[in-house]
C-alpha cells in the first residue's frame, strides 16, 4: 500500500471502508453492498495516470477507481477528486466522477453505472436504468436474503459512520463535476483530464507532439522536459501515458522516469515503474 499512497495517509473515509470490509467478513460481501472491491496495489494499467492512487476495482474490463492527486498538489486525500479509469477506453480512459470519496459513495450506492458508461443525455440514462431494473426483476437470479441483508447493513453503516449526503440527480452531478474540472484546468491534455498547475507569468505553453502511431524524437523530448514550463511537462506526461505503453526496457520510459525524479515527482515515478 505504501508505494501506491506515497506521501499520503489513508484518508478517514477510506479507513472506514476498510473497517466495513472487516466487519462484513470478506471482499465478496463488500462487493455485494458497494459494487466494487477494495484494492490498493494490483489494478494499475499502462494508462492509469501516475498521479492516481488506486483504491478499488469493479472486477471486469480492468475498470478501477482512484484518488487524483494532480501530481501531488492535493494536500488531503479526503478532499481529492475521484476518478474512474476504464483502461480499454483508449481515447479517454480516465474521468473524474466525484468531488471526493464521500460523494463518490453517495452516487455509487444506486447509480454506479454512470461511472463507466457514457450516455448522450440524462433521459437516455434513465431509460437504460429503467430497462436494467426490469431485466433484473425478471431475471431467474434474485438477490438472496443474505445479500439483501448485506446491502442494508452497508447503507446503515455509511449513513451512521460517514453521514453520506443524498445526491438527487446523479447524471447532472457528473456533468457539473466535469464542467468544474474544465474551469480549473490550465492546459488541456489529450485524455481530457487536463493539468491544474498554473502557467507562471510570461510562461507560454507549446504542446510537444505526441501520437500513438508516431515515435517521438527522443532528443527533442529530453530538451522539452528540461526547459518547458512545469505545467507543460506535466501535460506531456499525461499525453505520453495515453499514447504509449512505457516498458522498463524502453529509452522513452527512462527519459520519463528521469524527468519525473528531477521534478521531485518521486511517488509518480514509483507508481509508473510498478505499473508498467
């Protein structure tokens, strides 16, 4: 867990979830109640951002959840944005889905499908949700009495121990979260996540060309990572992870890791090393 969390402490809300899993007895009981498994080490993919601290996965398609630290600028994980990483979505694998873990849990209880599916409108989502509920009601598999009891215990635990707020319109909530993120971004990145580190006075962002079908010029890349504004370098790290599988034997991997270490992004370099 230490290499995943790096300089950060386990936040209060996550510790409560760890306690809940212990009370329930095993990970499957936890999953029945919360629709994801707690996991801290083994979920990273090549396109999991290096500034994401993983805390859970849903058990299919590699989809996992984590705290976005914005390259260590977040001071307390209790208030860190939550992202869903869908590694098979190569164009935009990472999306912010909640302001913090408490609000993530609120949406997750009844609308977790919003985290890893895309809908053109709120109406489309509600139609799909209604269809899923009807299919579930007509399915030969129905939750056992024990599973119903687990779900009730989980809801009671969250309400009593974390005072989870009710989010009445979850689709709109996710739309608002995305708009808020875009307003805070100083530089856009190819994955849509962006960089929140500001450009300093007189600094100008000039994007380094990165494309999955073209190998980067490594000499120009090294120069860029030595002299470009900090925000520009961070944006480049995001674009590189989106487009390339960084293998430890590649020169590109070494250039990125060395640049991160020079920028004192030790936790990010460690996660990238262990996840590649």
